[in-house]
C-alpha cells in the first residue's frame, strides 16, 4: 500500500489528477485495501478510479464494468449486500453490452450477484443466478472444472438455507466428486466440503451420515495441522 501511495503522489505531480494511469493506481490501492480488510478505503479508491475512467474513457468502457465489480466486491466484504447488488448489476449490464451474454466475465458477475443475494436471504434469486453461471461455465470449460465444483457448493449452501436438504446434499456431492478428482482425497479444501455435507445430513436428521462426513473432515484437518 505504501508503494502505491508513494507512486500515486509522484504520478499526481507529473501527470495530474485525471490521467488514466492515476486511475490504475487508485484501483490497485483499492484491491490492496480489500486484502487487509479496509473496505471503506477500498471503496474510496475504487470510486476515485471510476471517476477518472468515466471522464477519460466514457461510461460504457469495459474497464468501467470491472471497477463496478470491484466496488461491489468491497461492499459485499463489508456486509453491505444491497450496495453490492447495485454495483454488480451495473457491472453485469455493461459486460453483457460489451461482450455478449455468454462470456466468462459475465458468468463471474452472475456468481458474485448470486452470493450477494444469498447473503441478503433472497435465495430463489441466488439460485437463478448460480444456474446462469453454471450454464455459461459448463459450455466454456466443461463439467469437470473446479469453478463448477465451487458453484455446486454454493447451490448446496443456498438449498441448505432454504431447508431443502436433499437438494443441498445432491449439490454438495457433485462438488465433492469434481474436487476429489482434481485435488485428491487429502487436500485441505476437502475438509470444508465434507463439513458442509455433514451439516446438510445433520439438518436432515440423518445423523449416521452426518457423523461419517464430519469424521472425514476432521481426519483431513488433523493431517494439515
């Protein structure tokens, strides 16, 4: 952060406040602030970047869409999910306009929107958006890509929130199957997936399977302590 702040100070002196390079530094500062949990600072930096981008490149440039997405992510991390939805929608509209409806960047924004809606408790909207993400990524990357597994896990989580435990279990198992194949049975990420599946079985009152997958999760966890 100190590096980017110093670089910003130098560039402001030589280029002025509205140069496109200044926008890029503000954006990098915003990403750096997100990493350390300073979300208000991140939003402030992204907004400064956005103002320059719109002034120099116009309101519909693809980089503007990316900045809207970054602002949405900062609000999502901050827990301001309604604000996140607002900016993710702005990003989505521009991405579809610039790239078409079936590109991976569009899929990523569907996924982000789905997460924000899930956090807001708008579960049917979240499911709809996760399904849109899946439709694009399945076509572009195939059924065994790790992002597909993550999306199945997200769908499992939403169905768990809805109390539809059987559907949750089905999606968790789909995600586990892909990650087992790609990562192997001892990868630390498998522990989280088994925990999720265990909770779904517990909520279904299937305590035998709940214990089985909880034990699998704990065994992997102990191996990585």
